[in-house]
């Protein structure tokens, strides 16, 4: 199904009370574990549990797209053991969860430079995406080895390859080449763990997103905090460059 999505800096998108697309940076796993004198990986394990809660709440609330940052292009800088534990967890989660996602009518997508992952992981990702490709209730995107700058450059390079000799590109031409071209831009961004930064997440797509930061560590984030974030979102006035008075006329 081909949908036309608006670019928030080119046209005024429609808004609705429930964010259509929520993008989350799941941060604070390490600190959660440290507070309990546990190894960092225990925090990541607990974090996977919260992903389940958040998916469930999104389905209940009618959110159509949920995008989770699982591993950034900069996370390779972590200690080798932590990186390989994270990869193991990713493999395990795919092995265990894809069937459940499928039976819940959830479509799985993974965005990022997947070429750096093991063959096994790449295959599991492909299989999971293929199996769930026709599902429609929720599109769950995992950003893995993802970086916003990589995304933009990757899109540019593919566009250039398709348009040899071209001298100029505009928004409308570029956006179909971005890795999340199948989704509208996020309405609500959430970062847990207290940091107030984007960390090279969806830097293009977040241009007009409402940004919500909470000190709650990701392994403590569940249905209630997500509902609070959505309630906060519902109080925002999304003007997209216009004035409040103009909004009242609509
Ligand atoms: C986020 O939690 C998970 C990943 C980056 C994979 P962190 O591991 O960054 O947790 P903190 O920030 O050290 O607490
Ligand atoms: C961002 O978290 C990436 C993920 C949650 C996967 P980090 O904890 O790695 O971010 P920085 O580097 O501290 O900003
Ligand atoms: Mg962190």
C-alpha cells in the first residue's frame, strides 16, 4: 500500500489527538543496572521487557507507528563484551518475538546499516520483515546501527546513483530515499534516562516533532509513563510555523 506522507517543512501535516508515530530513545539501561549492582547487560535484558509493555500500550491507544532506537552507529564504541551481548539479545529477541508480533498483526521493520551485523542476525531480520510484511495494526521499527547522518547521506547517494549527472535535489525528491520513507514523520519523540539530546537519531524526520524528555530509566518505563507522555503531547499546540489565531480558524 502506497501512502503519501507530508514533509512537515514543506506542507502542513494533519494532526490528531493520538500521536500517529512515536519514536523513542530507550536510554538508561546501564544506570538502572548499576543502581542495583548488576552488570549492564541486566539493564538491557530488563529493557527488552519494557519494549513489550510499550508495544501493547501503543496498540491499545491506536498509535500506528512505533520506532525504537536499539543500537546507534556510535554504540560500536562500547566495550566489545557489551556490544556482543547486545547483539545476542537482538538475536534472541527476534527468535522469540517475531511469531508473537505476527499473530498480533504487527509489521516489523529494521532500519540502519545492517551490513555490519552477523549473517545470522541479518537473516533473522530479513525473515522477520518478510513474515510480517502485510500486517497493518502497528508498524514497529527498530533502528539498529542507525545514525541520522548515515540515513541522509545514504539517501543522497542512492538518489545520485538513480539520477546520474543531476545537479540539485529538493525535499520531495530526497524523502522517498530515506530509510523510513514508509512512515509519516514522528509526532512524539520520547527519550528516557534524563539526557536531553538527539544522539544522531532521526535528525531529518524529527524536524517538527514534539520532544519529550523524562528522567525515568528505560527499564522502569512502562504503560503509565507512556500514557503520561501521550497526555503531555495532547496539550501541545502544533503550529508548524503558523500562529495560534490561524489554528483557531480551522
Ligand atoms: C540504552 O541504555 C541502551 C543502548 C544504548 C543500547 P544505555 O546502555 O545507554 O544506558 P546508560 O545510558 O549507560 O544508563
Ligand atoms: C542512544 O543512547 C542510542 C540508543 C538508545 C540505542 P546512548 O546512551 O548511546 O546515547 P549517548 O551516546 O549517551 O548520547
Ligand atoms: Mg545511554
